[in-house]
């Protein structure tokens, strides 16, 4: 189980690093736009992201 958790963490780090690594200007624009959303917008985006990931994980297992 520990190995699976580390594998998942490694994949998260790889995916999180793709946009800033490949297109830093686009990443900066996305971050600026996200900062303009305010706390409520960021919260909703985070909840949607978590639910999407949980749903995908449910269907994969």
C-alpha cells in the first residue's frame, strides 16, 4: 500500500509539473486568472476536481 501511495504522489507531481515545464507563460496566465476567481470560485473548482478524481478512481477500481 505504501508503494501505491508513493506512485500516486509521483504521478501527481509529474502532472502538476507538466504545464509550468512545457508552457510557463500559459501557466502564469492560468495562475493569474485563478487568483482573480476569489476564494469561492477556487473552492468550487477544487471540489469539482476532487469529485472528478474520486469518480475516476471509483470506476478504475
